[in-house]
């Protein structure tokens, strides 16, 4: 109880309250949000035009998939815009906690568990997952702890707790499944809201910038690269990367989508919502695109292994939450550490 009280006191301390305005949508982030909404309006209109032209040369299935993805984008943009208008980063952290909780539920549902695993799962869902996001909400002062809580203490606890239950059948397989779900759905995703607390911008040029813009930029690039990989693979693809894993992902689509993402990322840097110059933003966009593609392929492999098409049915057009955030989960830790290193070297 004392630890919980101390944690809550740290989260709601006066220094954090004094910094809350830094997490509101500033002018640069507002411009970025306006660009996204404009692009969504154009994409929505284009999708409706293509759908109403039966003689179009574009495959109707591709058009429908495109429209569903745009609808999912509308939903995500609306939710993020609302959380960004609340004068505290804690609201966004809570949002990502709920997303992690639901995604982990989807993942565990696909991985059969035994009776001896149920108490371990209770600790995973109701102790480790909230603890990870509490540490994130405490800011960079707890970086060392939230960066190792799950991959060190959490993983050791899961193995020990299942062993204590006394059920040794498929022991390694069972702990690996739970650890993989916790790592992907909770630990990796928690690095996205952690971007809100990268406030060590000693350069006066960035001292008043909103870290909400940094998070919004990351999510935009991650989702845009996923869409571009899909579209480019459909329009240009000939050589499938891994036919047994995902027949819609091609090398042509990967390189073309990543290239276009880099160009868009360089252009977005001109809005001032990020601390990167155009070429740095282009490199960051390539990293996000590559890691996002790796995440999509890895999660597709898990679905093929479990013999399912989708992880759930919550988000229209993308079935489950985990289907929608797989690229974000893999790209978030890498982008966070590269950005943190950039701030460290820029201020050094």
C-alpha cells in the first residue's frame, strides 16, 4: 500500500501538474492532426468513388479492404484526438493500458491454457500489466524499472508460478506463450505512451514542443506504412515474401511502401511536430516501416500457427485490436530508444 501511495503521489506531483500543458495539442501538432483528417477525407472520398464504379479495373476486394482500413483510421484518430485534449498524459497512458489489456486477452484466447496457468494469468492481467503502465506514467524517473519489469522480473515470475502449480505438461510451450503475449501486447506497446514523457529537450528550439505531437507522428507513420505496404503489394507485387505466412505481402510492396513512407515522413517534419529535420525524419520513418512490417509478418505467423484468420472481432475490417496494432507493437520500442538516444546526444 505504501508503494502504491508513493506511486500515485509521484504521478500527481506538482512538477508533473506544472508540465501538463506540454502534453496538450500545440499548434504544430494541430497542423499535423489537420493534415491527417484532410488525408482521411480524401481517402474516404476516393474509396466511395471506386466502390460506385463497377467497371473499375481495381479489384473490388481491394477497394473494400481499403475502405475498412480508412474507417479504422477514423476511429483511432478520433480517440487519440480526444485523449490529447485532456490536460494530462495520464489519460493517454490509460487508453493504451486498456488497448494492451484487450490485445493480451485476444492473444491468450488463441493460446490454450491449462488449469494450472489460471492463477498465473491473474497476475499477468491484474498485476504486471497495470504495474507496467503505472511505471510509464511516473515518467523517465522510472525508466530503468519499466524497461526491465516485464522481460526480467515478469518472465522469471511466470516460469516460477507455473512450476509451483505442479503441472509439467508442455511446460516450456505454456510459459513461452504467456511470455510472448505479455511482451508483445503490454511491454512493447507501453513504449508508445512513454514517448509523452521524453521531455528532456534542452534545445530552446524544442522546449515548448508538445510530446503529443511526437506520439501522433509515430502512430501516423506506423499505420501509414502498414497501409502503403498493403496497397503497393496489391498494385505492384509479384514476389511474395513468405507465401505460407502472408500471401498479400510482397517484396515490391515492401520496398515501395517503405520508400513512400520515408518521403511522407520527411514532409511531415516540416510541420514542426517532431524534433527531426527532413532526412532524420525519413530515416526514422524507414525504421518504423521496417519494424512495422516485421510485426505484421510475425503476428501473421502466430495466426497461421493457431489456425485462425483474425485475432478478434472488435475493430471493423481488422477483426481484433491486435490485428490493428501489430505494427505499432514491434516499432514502438525501437522508435522510443532511437528518439531517446537522439535527445541524449543532442543535449550532450
